[in-house]
């Protein structure tokens, strides 16, 4: 007998209340949404232990993966984070106050500002990344390697079908 989750109960309730509805999509989306909450909570706990929130971690990780000199303009950060320019400004302000990033004028556009990792920011994100990957491995530990590959393929297919194909940087 297969193990049940909370979504099984929800689907059964809908089957009784509205037997005319096909609950297959409801079950899949419900599981994705519930899993997203649990994953976000697990990631948030780790980021908090690093002295960051998830949005700050995202900015630091984006700058670090951009390569030397670990510097991007606000537009590139905005595109990567998919938030408003005000939200990026707030994130950069907080990270700057912590000494993890610095703002520098863009040499080719006086109106633009470049955000760069400081040595302290690079040290923090480099140290945090190994633990972050271990945390993600722990989150996915219920799946074997083949299952992870299949899930990755299916999720990529869904993201592409919903337009998530534009390069970030």
C-alpha cells in the first residue's frame, strides 16, 4: 500500500464534493505548492544561520556566479531576481550596510551603478555555498539519482512550456 500525503485527503474531499472534476492536475499542483513551502522554509533556515535572508543570499550568489570581478549593474541583478527595482535597491542597501557589497559608478555610463562583492561578501558566499548545496541534497534525499534526473527533466519541460527560457545574465 502506498503511503499517503495531505494532498490525498484534499483530493478525496474534492472527489466527494465535486465528482465531476478531474483531480489529477489539482493533485500535482497541490503537491508542488506544498513542497515549495517546505523547501522555502528549509532554505530560509539555512540562510538565517548564515546571517542572511533568502533575497540577500540570492544577490550575493548572483554576483559570485557572474565571475570576476563579481560585479553587475542593477539591471542585471533585477533580471536575475525578477523583482522591482525598489526591491533590488533595498537588498543592495542591506548588503552594503553589512559590508558585503559596494556600489561603484559605471565607467561607461555615469547614470548607472555597478554592485560588486566585497572581499567579506565573497568569503561569506563562498563559505555558504557548500552548506547550501548540502542542504539542497538533504531536501532531495528521498529521491535516488535516476528519480532526480527524471524530475529535473520534467520540471525543465514545464518551465520551458511556461516561457522560462530567457538567459538571466
